[in-house]
C-alpha cells in the first residue's frame, strides 16, 4: 500500500459520504476490521486527568473496530457484537448492559427504538437495556461530518446477581463501558442541520485494554499483562516496591498511581513519537511535551529517581511487547529514546527550581488561608519553568489547593496584553513567545481545543 494510502480518517469520510473515488480500491471495500491507535490527552476527548486515578482510562489505547461501508447495519452489528461477547468470549449476559439513544425532539431526532428492538431480539433482558442522551448515545467526530446514534455495551465486573443498571455511565470502577456501536446515518451539515446520508454505515469501537481486563477477570486494566511487563521494568529500574494492584483507595504513598501514570505515559510517548510527533509547544507536540513532563514529575516524586533519561529505559520493554504488532515502534525505537532523553533532560533543568517556586507559592497561599493557588502563579510556573497547567494542578491537589481555570485564562490574557504593550512601547521582541500562548489556549478549560486524534 505504501505512502500513497490516504490517512484513515479521510478514507472513512469519503466512504461514509459516498464521495470515494469509484475507481479506487477503497470503493470496493464494504467491510473492515482494525485496531486503531488512539490518543486522548487533549482537545474534545481528553482523559489525561483521569489517568492513574481510575482503572480504565488511558491516554493511549487500542480501539478495536468493525466497519460497514454501506453494507450491514444495525441488526447485524448488534447481533455480531452480542454473539462475540456472549458466545465466543462467553461473558455472562447478566453482567452486560446496553444503551440506546433516547432521541432529542429539540433537534428532530427520534428515539432509536430500532436498536432497542434488536437488543431485545438477541435476548438482552429488558432491565439491562437503558436509554442515553446526546452526550453518551449520539456520536459526532467534530462540528461537521458523518454521525449518528450509538448503542453502547457496559460490563459489571462484580456481577453476583445484582442489577447494576444505575451504575452505568457513572464512573464506577466496576461498571465500565466496553464497546460503542455507532450507526452512521446522518451528516452534520455546515449549518448544523442533520441530513440523512445516501448509505448507512457502521463504525464500532471496543477498548482492547478493557476487554483484556474482563477476559482475564482482573479488577482493573492495570492488573493485566498489557501493563505487567512495564511495571516489572519500572520496579527493576527504580527499586520501588512492587505494584500492589487491585483498585482500592489504599494506595500507600501514591506509588501505585505513579506506576499507572508512568506505564500509561510511556505508551503514549512511544507511539506518538514513532508516528512523527515531537515534543514542542503547539498542538499535538504539546500533548507529547505535557505528558512527558507530567510523567517525569510522577517518577521523580514517587519513585525518587533522577530525571533525565528515565522514560527511554522503558521503551525497549514496550517494543518487545508490542513491536511485533506495531513494527513502527521497533524501527523508530532509537529515535524515540533520543527524543525522550533530550526532552526529559531539558525539563530536568527547570523541574527543581520550579518545584521550589511552587513550594513558596503554595506556602504563601496556605499562610494567607486561601484554598487555591492564584492564576498568576500558575501562569508564572508555566511561563518561566515550563510547568504544564495540568501538572501544577496535580501538585496543588497534593497540598489540598485548587486552581481556577478562569483565573489562569485571565493571567494569560494579562500577559498577552503586557507583551503587546512591551512590544509597542519599546520596540522589543515578545517576552512570551506566541507558541506558548497558543499552547495554553489549547488546554482544556482555557480556550478552544482540538478534537482527539489518532496518529
Ligand atoms: P468512557 O465513557 O469510558 O470515557 P467513551 O464513551 O469516551 O468511554 P468511546 O468514544 O465511545 O468512549 O470509545 C469507544 C471505546 O473505546 C469505549 O467503549 C472504550 O472501550 C474505549 N475507550 C474510550 N476511551 C478510552 C480510554 N481513555 N482508555 C481506554 N479505553 C478507552
Ligand atoms: Mg470518554
Ligand atoms: Mg462513554
Ligand atoms: Mg462511548
């Protein structure tokens, strides 16, 4: 196929919209299955803040999918997913719950009773079929483009005859979403109206790490062999106590959280850099940078290791584990390790001083009886010491302080104004470079954001 193959998103879009070149091979493609490398650490889908703290959100994960391009639709998709889970994987139907779109009269969308009826037909018990709103059960990639109602499958890790329907979509560690079946039947037009598509399509996403945790009957994704080789290696390098595992509140010293964060982050870093991402201050590059900085600080704080060339030592383990399936991480391993070392070493230079400065700021806030760290302080840590806002938030949380996103945005705006004035008045260059400001704008809660992206 080589480099002439268009990016996967483009193929999906053309195929869904019916605009695919009829002479191309893709026009003949009616069905497909795949594993997509997904990154959700910025923009519309940003799970970064959950990572380490919950049992099933990662910044990088594999999304298994089956696709129909104008071929099979709801009935077949629902039947196939149910059969795979309950017959092939032999999951107990009593532990499974499904949802369908409840409809939205405000935008002229009917409830998806078709989906409900197919779930009933395959044998799902009525009290395991739930409705969901636009947020959970209507899938849209962005402001425009192919979209439609979706039906999700959730799993109760505990089971035992209970009915867990009230825990679905409630961030319960034991009741988790595993598979989203999206029924692509509309196109969101530039004027925001929904137009039926010429053909109807299926796009599903099944979280690989979540599936593994269920098939291996573990209490969390991190207790599976997706993560254990990395945990072993972390232990070996740092001399830390072993990962305790399970998923309770008793994470003595925060070490388990650090294991989860570091192992998660090295996966994102390795895959993103192998696919051409480089740490810098804009867009995707900033995702790589902030994830590395977040991870490096966790490693130093909880494993007490010296930062500078820590993450690169984990790369060979990941390559050994996943390089067969994803040869790009094998062929790019050396480059990935060099980039990681360079970036980590440069952060190591400011990390100490930044921590000292943070300590002073936090102490001052505490002495003044404040429960939060001021936006100006957060901005200063970002601007002077390269501390991503999400990292400062974690550090503040550790001391029981909060951060107001609005205040940070204000401080950013002030800095922007000041730098404009400075430039006008003295004819000097900008003190804050424009990339930093763009990067901050891209952070959640501070300004406009990108969508999640797949490398
Ligand atoms: P959740 O509600 O748990 O955040 P989601 O609704 O955002 O999941 P989808 O966009 O529907 O997820 O993605 C399809 C599937 O991908 C999910 O059902 C789940 O199995 C998996 N998935 C989504 N986000 C993550 C993540 N951050 N880490 C691991 N798996 C994920
Ligand atoms: Mg989500
Ligand atoms: Mg969901
Ligand atoms: Mg979902």
